[in-house]
C-alpha cells in the first residue's frame, strides 16, 4: 500500500484547498465504512461535486486510517484509549441514526410497513447508543469508587499509625 499524499501543485484536477481535501477524505471514509466500493464512492463523490480516482480514494482511506491510528496511539493511558473508542462508536451510531431518520422521512407515508421497519432500526440504533453511554457511566463510576476506596484505605492507615503512636511510651528526656 502506498503512502497517501496530497495532490501535486501542478495537477489541475487535484484540489489545493485543504478544507475541501479534508471534506472529501471524510466523505470517502464514511462511504467506505458503509461498504461502498471504490467505484460507488467515486460516483457518490461526483454527485457531491468532487472528483476522485480510485487511487485517490484508496489513498484517502489509508490516510484517514493512519491518522486515526496515530490519534489512538497518542492516548497512551488505557482509559483515554477506551474513551477514544467510545467516541468513535458514538459517532457511528449517531451517523446511523441520522441516516435512519433521513430514510424514514424519504419513505412515502402510505408505506407503513417499511416506515415501521425503519423506526425499528432507529430504535435499535438508539438502544445501542444507550448501551455505549451506560458502559461509559459504569466505567466512570468504577473509577470514582476506586478513588474513594483508596481514600478510605489511606484514612484507615493514618488512623492505625496514629493509634500506634499513642500507645508507645516515649522516653522522658532529661532524666
């Protein structure tokens, strides 16, 4: 796999606008996550005013993956990595929910069976999102309980040391 690279300055087809390039990359990656083929991605981009060859699409996917991996690895602490994964999962669920509602409103009102099925999928997506938040909440609660337990252990140790100090007979000085 080749290393992704920005368009050459002399390339008339390549966009020089970094915001436009980033927008294209995000669209490419979103469509890739929805299992679009390179040809389907290229066609979808063309409808949105972007041109991208299959090589560009492959480079964009590799670039986003590499950036996501670098971002993931930058968070060295396991809790931060977990938070990063939860955020990615939440983003995917929210995208699925948005797509579900778009599909629901695009479906004619007389197609009740189809609309009902779409609502079921939206509900399932929202339930999945709820489970993510519940897991995050449980992780936060566990961390808070562990911190509280550490404070209690320290207080107990301090009290034990204080009791030991009171029970010791200190030699009288000057006698």
